[in-house]
C-alpha cells in the first residue's frame, strides 16, 4: 500500500531535490506489472503535532511555518523553503503518522510513504541536507509514544548518513537506528564508534562504506552485521529510510548499487518483520536524484514489500 502526499514543495531551478525525482518514479510504478497489487491512498490530514513536537523543537517548527510565501528562503546553502514548503513537510509528517496507524491497527501490514521533502538529516532544532521535518523520527516517535511499542528498528540505506535520526534517538533504547552509508561523505557523521549514549548505548549501528561500494558489500553487511543485530533486538516494527541515491546512476551518491540490490535488502527486512513484527514495515521515500534510478529501485523495493 502506498500513501502519496500531494506536492507543495517546488524546487528552485536546478536543485536536485525536486518534484520530478518522485513523480517519475510513481508514474513508472503505477504503469508497471505490480500496479494492480498496490493500494494507493491519499492522506487524510491527521494532526501529527504530538509526534512532531516529540522530536523537534517548537521554535524551529514555527520558523519553518513563518517562511515567506512569495520567494525561496534557505536554512543553509542546500536546504530551501518557501511559503508552501512547511505545508508539504507537515503533510508528509502527518502521512507518516497515518501510515503507522494503518500498520499498527492492522489495516495494512506494510506501507510505503511517497512524500517529500525528505527528512533524515533534520535535527531536533534545525533542518539541513534538503530536509525540514524528520519523517522517519516522527513515525518512530508515534509508534513508541502513541502506540506503546518498545522496540522500533530503523534501517537507513540512504547514501548519506541520517544524522538527524541518529541524534534524536541517540540516548534511547526503544528505537534502534541502523545506517549503511557512503563514508566519509556528507554530513560527516556516522562513524563505527557512534553507538549511542546512556540508555541508548548499543542501539545505534553505523556501517560506513567506501565510495564505489555495490550490492556484494551491502549484502555482506546485512548478513554479517545488520540481520544478527535485528534478530537480537526483535523489533515490533521495522522502518526503512528508503533513499535510492546509492544507485549506480545517481549523480550525487558515488555508489554502485543496482535496483535489484534494493530488492534483496528489502526481502531480508521483510523476513525479519515476518519473524518478529507480524510483517509490519513502514518505508519512507528519502534521497535519490536520478528519476529513472529511483523508479527502478522503488519498483524492486515495492515488489518485495507487496509479497505475501
């Protein structure tokens, strides 16, 4: 099942994070051989305030909300917003909350959220790296604090380390954050030694990978590190931060994953979810800046998510 968020976040000319990167992928999926197996739902607009303010500072959210309507502003050299960007970010966060409700309450065990702007770089009190509200963190917070889950696993295979998600949950043990990423690379975090702090020590796992890594390297990391950790953790919900910018065609990523590799990683996480979480998976669209690469990768990702 897909939750699809209406686009309200147009990009400045030439910016890689733009509507076309997701629009092409969705059109490809909905004209493919798996289209009939996908239930497409437009979000209803659930109030996500509780979860958003559980992971973000209210003053920061107010700053996003007050962006000028008639021009683009910038949070940093990469991260733009206009008067409609807050609405898009808020609606995507709302859709993340709604998706968790669908999954936990049993309507659909696996949901992919096709929304933007992306979120995993957004910190507690500031946005960065194209990201405004951390949708992955909002979803995990909602699952823990509003549905009572004690063990949520986040697997982030976006080519960039999800610094915001890691930092938000760094001192918690109810969310296990796992990231595979190009390293050293933007944003500079994600070293192996970053394993959590206090109650959260041991509940962050970073798998930094060198430029040019492909499917063999990623799948070895799953077999040797990630799957054993997930089996020990026994997650009640698996959340995938599904960036496709590690695809070999991506202009920003510098990695060599094929679209089939994304399907294989998905299949491994589906098995974990079946074993420990009654099949429950939430996937969120993140990075990926080659429209066709996104489309092919998303196809293989959804094909595995849709399997019984």
